[in-house]
């Protein structure tokens, strides 16, 4: 009997484009701003308390949703997922490390020719398109 595990040398799906990823992170950030307003009242967004609250909500949302569904709220809407290079699910520690690196901003802005940012290279992940192959954003 042979194992049905995918070959790690093959890409699981088509990588998600930069446009989809930018829209997804904007949706996540907007949702966290709204949640911050709902749960914590009128904390000014430009203030230190407001910015830290939104950043912590963002990190918690991305870690939780990526762990449960392989995609954050915004990524789910945009039809993209975060998976290991072999197509499997990421472990919780890899998701947490990836999210911390995204929150640092610079790793997310530096990416290679395949579109993988430093955060993806650090944890062995790739952001793939899960639907909407006919629409290029």
C-alpha cells in the first residue's frame, strides 16, 4: 500500500497575486479597527493605545483564523489560503511566527520572484489561490 502524500517538490496550487494579498490584509485591518471600536469604545486610532489594540486584534485574528481555516478573514474573502510548500496545513507555531513577521511589516514587503515574502520563506509556507482563477487582481 502506498502513501497518498503529495510530493514536496511540487507546488500545491497557483500562488496568489500581490493584489489579492494586499486587499486581504486591508480587509483584515479594517475588520480589526471596527472590532476595536465596538469592544473598546472610542479609543483614538492614531493613539498608542488604539494602534496597539488594533495590532493585537489583527495578530489574534490572523493566527486564529489561519490555524482553523488556513486563511484569515480577509484572505478567505479574497479566495486565498496559507499552506505549507507541500500543500499541507501549517502548525500553530509557524502561523504565529509568520503573523509576528507580518506585523513587523518589512518582511511582508520583501518578496522573491515567486511572490513569497520573507515571512513565508521563514516558515516554509506559500499563499495560494483557492478560487477565482479567472479574475486577475
